[in-house]
C-alpha cells in the first residue's frame, strides 16, 4: 500500500462514521481508489480493534 497522509486517514475514518456513506463515496471525496480506502479501513480496524460497529464490516461486503 502506498503511504497515506495521516490527515487523509483521519478524514476517511470520519467519513465512514457518517450513516449512509459508502467506501466508493469516500474514495471520491478523498481522491483515492476504492482498494486504497479499503486497505486503510482494514488496517485501522485490525490495529485498533474497532469492534464498536458492525456497520464498518457490513459496508465492506458488496
């Protein structure tokens, strides 16, 4: 995965917490491709054990 700026990662995490926001929408807003956004979310999920919301996992399945 290419190096992503911490501000962009924070923006991705803020956007994913908005109800109804999909990964495709986030990718457009932060000007990254879908796979990169998905990797950032996966990395953060595993690193921080973000088990607070199944909605993150559910959004990843298309």
